[in-house]
């Protein structure tokens, strides 16, 4: 009796995998069974945000695929007064500057052990830079965190200062990047235009020309 050939291997998606923006992904640290899925992303960079070392299957696929592994978060020491922060500011700053907002690192994958806390703070900080209102940012964070959400994470996102981050040169910024300042400027310009349109004429008088008599056309003589 001949043996039947084995069926195709089932590819498992890492926990909490999602697309942050085109070319930017996030998930929990993949297990050995989930590593194969990463090959389909054609990744250039994987950024680990915690001290945990990657598992051997992940190291293997990175070597064979030429993926750069950036191991941030290795230092557990925190400056006095910042112990409450779920992730160090330096980790957020470097991740945003060099890997999320710089297309030379794309496609990039962000990972932490459960895909919630450190990754959630980085993505939340990005949303703050993009000008999202905090309620929308919080909805996205809690959609991934579920029952594991933490007040410290949410507070960090709310208090994050976008000025901490230095943007890469314009030619390396992703096409989806629209900074909050640009959004504010456009809204301000639209508001000014609307204001000028509304104030252009009040009771038939153009502001600034109150003392000027309106032009009266000559009488038309009908012969």
C-alpha cells in the first residue's frame, strides 16, 4: 500500500498581526510555526522592541532572506522619574525616525512578546504625529490590546511629544506620511478663506469701503 504524499503545510499568521500603514506591519513575536508567514511579506527590517532574544527559526529565516534584525529595548535601565513609562523614549524615537518614517527600512515589522504594549506605544506615538485625535488612537490601541490594555500605555501615548522625533529627508519619507502640522495649516487656510468670503460684503457694503459711493450707471436715453 503506497503512502499518500503529505498535504501542504498550514501557514499560521502571528498573533495580532496587522498593517499599520503600507510597508509597516506589527505583531506579537512569532512562534516557530508562524515564522514561515513572514516570508510572504518580503521584509527588509524586523524591529524587536524588548530585551527578549529571537527564537532560532526566526534567526534562520532572517539570515536566509537577508532581513535586518534591529534589537532595540535591550537596556532595562530607566532615568529617574520615568519608571512608569512602558517603553523608553529613545526606543520610540529611533523606531519612528529610522524605521517607520524612513522608507529605506521598508517593509518593516514591529514585534514585542505579545504585540500589545511596546508595539502599541510606538504605533500610538505615530498616530499622534499624524494628527489623529486621541479617541481614535485609543480605539486602535484597545482593538489590539483587548483585556491586556494598560493605563500606563494610554497615558504615554496621550503625553507623547512629536517634537522628540527628527524626520528623515523628504525623499525617504513614505507617501502616506502627512504630518499633523500640515493638517493644521490646511485647516487654518480653509478657515481664513471662508472668513474672507463671509466678510467680503455685509449689508451690501464691502469692509474698508464704507465711505465710497457705489458706482451708478449713466442713464440710458431712449430716443
